[in-house]
C-alpha cells in the first residue's frame, strides 16, 4: 500500500514536471519511481528520452528557416531510451503513442524527415484524446501535428514514404497546421488556468515572478504556418479567416472573467 501511494505521488510529480517543462527533475523522479514500483523500466526510458530531447532543444533551439540537422552525439541516448521503450511493447497504449510521437520528433530534429513521417504512420493522431488530457500531452499532440505538416512540406512527392499516402498533400499540410494551432491554443488556455489557480492558492509572500510560457519552434509553427500558406497560395480569404480565428481565440482567453468576477 505504501508503495502504491508513493508511486501515485511520484507519478503526479512527474506529470507536473512534464507539464511545466522542468526536465532537469525527471531523472531523479524516474529513479525514485523505478525503486518503488515494479516493471517501470519502459516508462522510465520514455520519460528519460523525452527529458533529454527537450533539454537538448532548450539548449539548441531550432530556428525558423534553419538548414537540416544531422544526428548529434547528444541525441544518441535519446534514441536508445525511446527505442528501448518501444521495442518491448510493454507500455500502456497512451505511453506507447507518446513514445512514437517523440521518436518522430527526434527524427525530425535529426533531419530525417521521411523517417519522422513514417513514425506518424504508427500513430493515429486524430484518435488521441484531448478532453481530460494532461497539459503536457496537449502540447505534445499540437507539436505532433505541426511536425507532421513540416515533414509533408519537406518530403519530396516522389518519396517512397508518400507512395501509399492517398490524400491531397497540400490540403493535408494545411489541415495539420490548423489542428496544431487549435490544440496549441487549448494548451495555452490550460496553462493559463493552471497558473491562475496556482496564484490564487499561493500564500501572499514574495516569490519568483512567473515567466511567460515558451512555445518553442513546433508550437509557433502550428500557430503561424496555416494562414501564411494560405497567403502564399493567394487564398487571401482563407488566410484572413484563419488569422482571425487565432486572434479571436486569444482575445476570448484573455477577456474571460476570473472566478468570482464582476
């Protein structure tokens, strides 16, 4: 019973650290989780792979318009962790999907766009639940749609990766970015709610000022890319419409009354 309660506490702390992007805390939390509960090696590999990938991107952010990257020595351990988590197949369905999404993201970061796109063939993004999902998973799904859109833009039409892809590629690119943008907005709303709840429950004593949420390359792409493509293609009406949707969602988020409002 003690192990179960301790495991639940640790799992809650791990989810909080993932949602808040506190990747430096994950290794110690995984060590504690593995010591308390049985058969968590695969989950530990997933978490360590994610933490090391996210920490790498924090230290080496992708820039808009940057040239493809080759595999980096720092990412070798990331691939080892994610491969170990996926190969044994012991993870719960949700975690298995997360591992595949992270492997796709890793492949994109390494510049292997075809492999990244192939990874998305193992996950049906449209079936990933948004309602009740942890904050970190909303970010992960939004990034996945953006990354898939980026891959579709970069992989040549004649590539074997697209040989059995029976959809309009150009339309699918826009659809991916629009879904990414919508989920990114939902993610930001949930982050703001969590921050607001934390501030209301905090005792009135001096503390660090909350920093603005860093979106990163993939979420920024999801929020910006759809209407840019519409404009480039000369579809001004669609581009303006999409841009207004984003602005409307942001405006509604910032004008909603707080609990106990006016």
